[in-house]
C-alpha cells in the first residue's frame, strides 16, 4: 500500500479528529495511521464504500457509535477527500 496515500488519509482523520479531546488520552493513536491503513484496506480489499469503511473502522477501533445524522454531518467532506485519494491510487 502506498505510504503517501496512508499519510494523506491519516492527515484527513487527524484534521477531523473524530475522537475530539479523547485523542490526547490514547497513547497508541499514532496520528490515526493504523486507522488510515484499515480504512484503505477496507475500501480496496473488502470493496466497502469509503463512508462505511470509515464508520466501521472508527467503531471497532474506538467504540464510537456514529448515528446517521453524525455520519452525514461530520463525514461528508472527509469521505469525499478520502474517496478522491483512493480513486487516484487505483487509477494510477
């Protein structure tokens, strides 16, 4: 997997910071790097839509349960950014 793509997705997650203030209390967070790999793997290997991959990974990694309203509000622009990055990777 392309490290540049992983870093780009991790940066998007870090900017969004779905954990909020809890992020500072998680010592193994590593700038959402692991979650970025999981999201990209889910989209590429499992063929999950980016939105579903984001929700699943965040739920499994941090126990975040995002309802539809939260998903729609918070993830719309971030999902599009990740989708563009993933698409660029697939077609280059």
